[in-house]
């Protein structure tokens, strides 16, 4: 039965991804002008002027002289074949620029997600079980501070502490000698040394939020009759809590997969700039500002696809986790 449900959800993804691709392309085209307009404006700032013939040649070269629907079908046909087009600004294939940044971005996102769950789950359970204890008050206070502190401000504070008190290199994801070096065990080890700071910075607010959600949901479940019934049957307190109420209270953890991945990719732009991280966010922002439509469109389409895939994973895990959720 579950395989039928999974297949049905996957089939529904196809028309939805097509609709997402259309909306993504229209959003990129929505601002007035195009990349050529921005390019001419930059040349005007340096007192360079292009004649009309040169402008028309560039427009034809970039394919901007074609109708919008022609541009879309040409773009989406190439995307299906794995070709995201050429970046106007960088003068190189978009796929190389995208996968170079998206690989590191997804690695950081998954590491942040694991950190968030690993910290929020035990603290949330403890805070609910030990309600109004000193530990609960401490967790609540830290949670409110985590929610109220902007990520970029926390990044600046941790960078200052790392440089001044520990003398460590806290900028970027690699040391200078490994930035352009081929992948090796040494480079992976250097990446792990730099990864902790952005993981802590990006995961703090999500962790604080999930602690509060876990505490609230678990408190609701602990007061229900089935918990008293299980306790009366002699089930130990630890297994009682972990087997029944915690399993139900885990729903928010699973349901966040759908939005946490794209939010980590697109929501870390300022943090990535502050920490000099070679992630997708800053490059996407630059592509949007310069109206580099193929590069920006690739990022928007990939982020939308991450949302769809995340929602699929969330739905499947919810069905497996909570028997109250039915396949129908």
C-alpha cells in the first residue's frame, strides 16, 4: 500500500515541477529590462556607449530577441537534457557554476539539519518531561535568545571569539591552500574544520524553534489518557515516553524537511557573505541583480525542486511515523 502511495506522490510531482518551472521563468522575466539593459547601464557608468547595431547583435547573441514563450521552451528543453544554458555575466556554462555551489550548499544544509535535530530533540523532550524545572527555564531562555539573535550577528560574534581568543581561521569553508586544490582526504579534513561555525550559526534559530515546538507538542501528549493507561500497565517511564507521546510529537520535525532545505539554501545569503562562504545564496543574489536569467532561473528551479522533494520525503516519513495519517 505504501509503495502505491509513494508512486502516486511521485507522479504528482511531474506536473507540479512543470508549473514551477513556468512560474520560475516568469519571475525571472518579471522585472523591467533584461541582462542586456543592465550590461548597457554598467557600460554607461564607465562612459562607454554602444550603437544600436551592436545592441541588436548582442540581443540576438543572447537570444533576447525571441518571444518569451520561445525562450522558455528552449530553456526548459535544455534543462531536461541537463543543460542550463550559458551565464551571460560569467560567460561559462550555468551547470558548472550551479553544481559547484550547490554541492557545498547541500552539504552544509544537511549538516545543519542533523545538528538541529540532534540538539533540539533531547532538549525538547527534557524540557517537556521536566516542566518548570531549572533545566526547563535554562532551555527556554537560551531558546528565546536563539530566536531573537540574527544569524549574521551571531556569525560576527563567533568570528570575533574565534580570531581573538583562539586564533583560528573562521572565514570560508577552506584554508587558502585548499580553495583551488583537487579533492583529497586532506581537503575534506580541512572542510570539516571550517564547517562547524556556519553549522552553528545557521542551526541556532532552527534549533531554538524546534525545541519550543517539541516541548509544546509533547506536553499536549503527556496529558492524554493513553499515557496514563500505558503507565498503569507497568511500562517504564522512559520507554513509555519514547514509544508513544514522543513518536506523535515528532511530526513537526519530519514536516519541516519540506521547507528547511530551501530555506537554508536561500535564507543564508547574508550569513554566507559575512562568513565568505562559497554557497549558492550569494551567487543567486548576484544573478538576480544582474538579471542573468539562465543562472538565476537555474537556482530558482533547483530551490523549488528541493521544496517539492522535501515535501515528498516529509509525506512518506509522516505515513511511516504516525499511524493516524492514512494513505488515502
